[in-house]
C-alpha cells in the first residue's frame, strides 16, 4: 500500500461516486420527497455537510486495484 498526501475528503472519490454524493446533497436541498433510498440519501448528505464543516482532510492508503 502506498500512503498518499493528506487531501480534502472529496478528492478520494471517483467521478461516479462524487456525482452520487452531489445528487444526495441536491436531493436534500430540493425538499427530499421520499424516493427509494430516502434515508440513505439523507445520511450521505448529512455526513458530507459535517465533513465540510469540520474542514476534513485525511491521508488515505492506496488500495490494490484502485
């Protein structure tokens, strides 16, 4: 495993994952109508808001195959 430099939490997600996170945040912003996966989307949005508020920066280890 190769240890990477610390980086803002968003940078560890690929584009597809980042798009899903953005969708969860937008879902909450738009009023959360109760679609399938409702609770999961609320949790992801809340977790990302907490990470933003904390200015979260982490050092991640590169996993084989990533």
